[in-house]
C-alpha cells in the first residue's frame, strides 16, 4: 500500500490524496461505511458499490471472530469472498469492543481475557493473536491491538494505558511482519495514537507511532464523549506530528460537522456507525438539512426524501414505513444517509483540489446541519 498526496488546501490542512491498495484505489478524504459483522446493516453489497459508491468498508475483528468464526471465514477464502465485496476493506482490531465489555474482561500485559457477549464463553486476545485473526479475515488494512480509554479518565490511567498500547504495538508489528497474507493480497498494518485528551500524552504517542514508519496511521480514543473542541484540539496536535506523506485515519468520527472540521485539520479517513444507526431511528441526513422523518409534519409531504440521493421515494412514504416498522424503511433511510456521507467527503475532495474548500465548508455547514 502507498499514498499519493495530490493537493493541500491553502487556507487549512485539508488534503486530497489516493491510497493505493491491492484491491484498488481509495480517493481521500474518504468515509468508510461500517460493516461490523461483515455486513453494513440494511444495505446490500451492490447498493454499496453502485448506489452509495463506497470505495472501502469496515468489518470488526471481535464480532467476525465470534460469528461466523475463523473456520467459516477461512473456508470461504477470506471475508471478501465470504460477503462478495471486491473493493478494499479495513478491520478494527476489536480492542474497542473488548474494552467495552466492562466486568466481562480482564486486561494484563499479555493481552485481554474476555467473555463473549453472545454465550459467555471465554477467549483471549493478545497482540499476536489479533494479528493472526486479521490475517485470516483478510482485510486490506488491519489495525493494531490497542486499549481505548474511556472519557473521562484520569491522567495516570491514560498514561499507563498509552504505554501498554505502545508495548502491544511492538508485538503487533513483530507478529505482522513475521507472517504473510493468506489470500494473495497485500495487507497493511496501521498503528493507533492514544493519550485521551492530554496534550503531552498525545504528543508522545504521535511521535512513537510516527517512528514505527508504517504505511498509514490512525488516531483512536476520540469521539468517546469528550467535548468536540477537545477532539479538534487533539486531532490538530496529532496531525502536526504524523507524517504528511501517509494517510491519517480518525477512528469513529462522526457527525457531518465533525468530519468537515477534521478534514480541515488534516484527516484523510473516517468511519462511523452514525449514518446507519441514526437511520434506523428516523434521523435522516439530506443535502438540504436534517430530518426527523417520524414527525407529523412529514405525514403528507410527497416531495422527494432528497433530490440528489433518493428522488424515487417521498418523505410521506418513508415516514409510513418507519411508523409501521417495515424493513424497507430502514433500508431506504440507511441508503440515504450513507449516500449523503460519501457524497459529502467526495465534495470536500473536489473543493480541496479546486482550492475552494474553506469557503465551501463555511457555506455548506449551515445548510446540512439545519433541522428541517
């Protein structure tokens, strides 16, 4: 994998580039739909490729490891073959999911012992094991095994956790570099910057991650409940340290406003469950503003949900589907929201290349964040 930087905005740190992978290019800035369990909820793979025009999606190591399991994935020839997805994929290491288990997991220097949230069975994730699992899953970009600290957390814990993440990263790198991809397509390992909202820890972690000289880098532990201003401050700080000639991935972010702001700070790659999760609750992102489709005001509104992405269905029809809990409603809403997110970053890229990103961002934010 390698990264070509095409353009940097003159008024901000926004960048347009291309990540080159064995399964095709990824034009950045990019939004990656989240397919936690080898499926983007409510969306078919042809929808993703043709309608939404996703260039890369995510799967999650923890969830795929538990179900359907590595034997099934390997028997299929990897996750791409299993789910019939031909474009690039990224797998989250499962660290965030494991650490979300609370009392059902125990952290040690060796790794994490945890109970499955499905049946209570016991499992062990070590940095080495997680690398091997991601080799078997077969994603193009794999993430290092890290500890994601909650917010808030005190300084001492954040520092201890960051140092553990760094030691684990060294073990991830050793294991990854000693093994080969199982399906003939190159895989790339991204380390993850941690350090909570403490400047000195973020600086230390970013320098450590940059020194590992991998093909790309990620920023974790943000968008976990901290104020947006803290997220932006930490992101800007880290982007100033991570090398400019490699892609920067901000994990789990976020709202359309978050994404545009973080693009302006130098982030290239994003993922978030918000488009599909909000869709299932009737929260619709459109090119003209935000809609709560369950509201009475849409009951007899026969105009298109969005002229750009969903001209074939009316707001009234989608409201009916959501109120009757028809699966088609969740599908239409999810497809609309993902189409909006992918379009937004694609437009940002166009504006960066044209040299008009900052003025465009200022003009579009009031429109897309307006509650209709």
